[in-house]
């Protein structure tokens, strides 16, 4: 009798387990049908509140690069002189913050090197010098030093329009500068011009 009761209980439970756990009507309230999946998930008003409109999005960044492998020097110049082809030209559609990076493999030798001696460069933006920057420290000429990669980075703000960034060896006394190869890169981030409000009537 106990075995028969157990079998009857199993038969009574099995049909409920074999059936679906969720009805079609319930699924319709939970899942998206293929027809609805082809439509937008966001209403226009919700999208406006979530995403930046194209007209208000930041302007794309502007990049410009130049590089050279020809050896510059050895130079014992004491006055500024342009490094051949070390310039790049570009334009910004609006006022822009810019990051300028110049790197190169160089040596700077002196008969009597000291902490006061170095080989400087200067970066010119639209013809205006940004100031001398020591690019490589002076070392002894013998034994011949290995070129070392040095990097200078500066930031500035550019106005709307065309621009030229160039690099000079700034010159120094009692040192000999040699540049084996170099890279110049400019990244500018234009700002969208502010809209002029319409005059109130």
C-alpha cells in the first residue's frame, strides 16, 4: 500500500514539471518580440536626455607630425638656427589647447663638461619662440658618448586658423651638439565657438 501511494504521488507531480514554467502571455510582458526588437529601445525624449547632440559634441582633435633621420650637426653654434625639416603645419577650426612634443637621439659634448653646460633647443609656434629648453646635458667627448633619446613637451593655446610649429637648435657656448634623428608631434583640441545669443526684441 505504501509503494502504491508513492507511485500515485509521482504521477500526480510529474505532469506539472513537464509543462512550461512560464506562459506565453507572461513571457510577452517580460521579453521583447522580434517585431519590437526592430524598433528603437529609447524614445527620442529619453535619448535627448541621455546622449550629447551632434551639434553640441566636441570638435575632433587635430594631429600633425614630422620626423627626420638625417644627422644635424655636429654644431658648435652659439646662436639659434632651424633644424632642417623640423616643422609641421596644420589648422584648427577653433581656438585650441595644444600639446607639442619633440624627441630625438642626441649627444652634447664639451671639453670640460659641467652641470652648467647643456645643449638647448627652442620650439617656435607661428614664429614665436617659447623659450630655450636644455635638450641634452654636456658629457665628455672621449670616449665617444652614445646618443641618448631626449624628449621635450610643452602646452599652449592656439587661435582659430593655420599654424606652423618649428624647432631650432638654440645654440650655446663650449658645447658641440649632434642630433641623430628626431620626431615632432602636435595634438590640438579645438573648442566649439560659443553661439552668440540672438538679440532680444
